[in-house]
């Protein structure tokens, strides 16, 4: 089953996602907060891009302007730490307990292309990292085999 944020209420989406094996939930960053799906119901979190704050947000604009006036580096002092924290929260949707396992796929190539990428990746929880789909497929094959043998 494919579930989409906005088609059902948040509580109903979560109930169905947890109850229906193999379901896929498409949701925005707002779903990261307060969502607790422990165990095998959640095995993959896909993050399409770094969760930078919207530059046209009035609060963000005011903070950026203040930092600029103070001669500070608004990107490295405001935008990057906030995005890194939110990325860690997204990562935390998958790993909720010691027994949880899965894949966090971050599709934003800026983590490889931009200088700040190493800093962001180093801030994430300890995990095996790869840019090869074969490694991910092998992980899920092992997980599936383990689940079938249990």
C-alpha cells in the first residue's frame, strides 16, 4: 500500500503504516517530529535533500540579516547547524531502539560535492556509509532472509 501525507489524518496514516506490512509512506519533513515507528515496520527513510530552512521565512531572514550586520558567517553559524540537526532528527526516525535496523538514504549530492558535506556526515550517528546501490540491496536481502528464518 502507498500512503501519502494529506490523504488521511496523521494518526490514521501512522496506524496504517505500522499495521500494513510492506507499506510505503510519502511524507514531508513535518512528519519527522513526534513519529515513533519501532521495529520492522520502518526499514528505509529517504531524505531527498538537506533540510535547509526556507530563505524567504521572515524569521530566518531576520536572523541572517543580524548575523551579516555582526560580520558573522550566517551559513555556517545558522543555516548549516540547523539543517544538520534536522537531518539527524530525520535519521532518528529510523533508529528508535537498539534493535532497529535499516537504511537512511540521503539523496542530496551536496553532501559529496560541497565542502560542508564531510562535517554534516560526521555529525550523523555512527553507521556504515555507501554510495553503491548493491550494498543497500545486499543489506535488505540479508534482512529479509533473517526475517524469514525467525
